[in-house]
C-alpha cells in the first residue's frame, strides 16, 4: 500500500489525545492527593524517621477523619495487638463491626481479628464466642485451631478432642497431641477418689487408636505416656505382671525415657521379692542407653542392696565414661544421706563430703533442669506440655547438662 500524505493529519491528533489523557490522570491524582488528610502524610513522615509511636497516633487520626478506610483500621488493630495494646486493638475492631455498611467478607475479617484480640488479652470466654461464630466462614480453619488452644488452656479435653476431629474432617492434617488429650482424661480418671477405672480404660483405648492412625515418630512421647498410664492402671488393678510389661516396653521401645520409669520398675520387682533382678535389668539398660536419671536410681539402689563400695565402683566407672558434675552432685547427696554427714563414711574416709557437695551444688543447680526446645523454658520436673509455650513433647527426657 502506498503512503498517502493526508495520513499526516492523524499525527497531531494522536499527540493531542495523549496530552489530554495525561492531563486528566495528573489532575485526578492531584485531586486524590488533596483529599488525603494531612495526618496521613505526617504518619508517613514519622515512619520514615523511625518514630513508630507518633506515626500510629497520626494514622489513628486519619482513621477517625475517614471511617471508610477499613484497611487502615485492620492494619492499626493488628499493630496494636502486636504491641500488646489490647484495649486499643479491641476498640478498633469493634468499631469496624459496629458499621452497618461493612461488606460480609470484611465483617468476617473483623470478627476474626477481634477474637484474636480477646485471645491474646486472656478473655477466653469472649474469644471462644468469637471463634465459634466463624465456623462456617472462610476463617473456619484458623478459628478451629484457636479453639483447640483455648480448650487446651481450660483443660476442657472432651471439647478439644471434638474440635480436633472437626479439624481433621476439613483437612488431612495430623494432630498428634490428641493422644495427650486422651492421656489427660485417663490421668484425671485415675486421680479421682476413688479411681474411675472404666473411664481410664476407655480413654487409653482411644489414645491407642489415635496412635495407630499417626506415624510413631510424630508422637513418641504419646506412646510412652500411654504405656506409663497403662502401667499405673495395672498397679491399681493389682496386676504386677501387666504393669511390668508396660514399663519394660518403655525401656525397649523408647530407651531415652527409661529414667522416667526406673523407680517404678524397681518398685515392681521389689513387690515380687525380686529386687536383685530389677537392679540387674536397670544395669543392663544403663549399659545400652546411659542417662543421668537412670544413673541416680542405680547408684542409690546399689548403695542399699550391696553397700557403699560396689555403688562407688559403679559411680567411678560411669563418671569416667560419661563425665557429669550433676551426677557427682547427686551421688554425694545420696552418700551424705546414708552416712548422715559423717566424714568417716563414704569412699574417702576423712574427706569433708559436705563441703565438697556444697561447692559442686552451686554450679549444678542451673544444670538440674529439663528445657523446652521450642521456647527454652526450664523446669525441675519433666512436662509433656511446656508451661511456657504450651507446645507438646518439646521436653527431651534429659537434663540440661546432658544436652550441652
């Protein structure tokens, strides 16, 4: 096709249209910019100058001047919650819910944020009510997970179990802590006066069923705890053979937990007048899987059954293989308890064991603890659920010194 000169007429026309479009966009932007409150720009300036507190105050003023800025309300509410200013966070999200023109999606969002505010503020009843209202919304999954946390903190194990079952009906997601929920029910039944044997059996059967549906590695602690409670139940039912079977299954299947059941194992053998056989079982267990708790039980029992010399012979060999200040502290404590502080007792006649133990004890106090591998919370006793972060099975059955 040949070029026609009259086509040049379209060139200035196109330029004019582009110029008009640009002018329109610039004017629109200027109008929008002028419509923004000065507080908005002050808030941005404070943020750039790393003055978050003053920035928040400025943005709060923007939200008051323009109640339609829902995204800003959500941002402010979340920020207040992260900073621990729960009253302000609750007010922001409640003001959103009070708006009659709020779209359904944003109303659900505001309800979820408000329930999270109540949860963090410790207002569990109001948080529970808020999350319950979200069960049929797009926030059903996070609401269910939060409800499980609430029921856990209230020790409402039946409702926690039901919430987990509902969650598993929505997503294919393993929840290994459900085993501990059943164990908690069994423990409560055994602790009642008199013990509710039938309820304990029912809860432990449910725990075994839950264990069968998850991988063994995902709830090793749950398996151990179930076996320990089965042993306790057998003891109440005066069935020592079954009790021994469960206790020894712990040492076989989860040897790192042997220290938690060593005392019960010895007690079981003593009841059957087989104390020496029980001691031999624990010695073999220590040779296969040494631990500080097991060492303490063994030393004390050797001291009772065979006297000071064999006990200290074992202690010296164990401490050479596994050096431990905490272990030395424990055996000095046991020796002083047997010798009543007399310097003529013990492996070194004339030695001041009381002074030696007091010097060592100052350094071992901080080591004589279990520690949560999730939050670092330390405790003198072993917990299945961390009191600090509420996570399950985060305590290794070893003292801090062993972990270091």
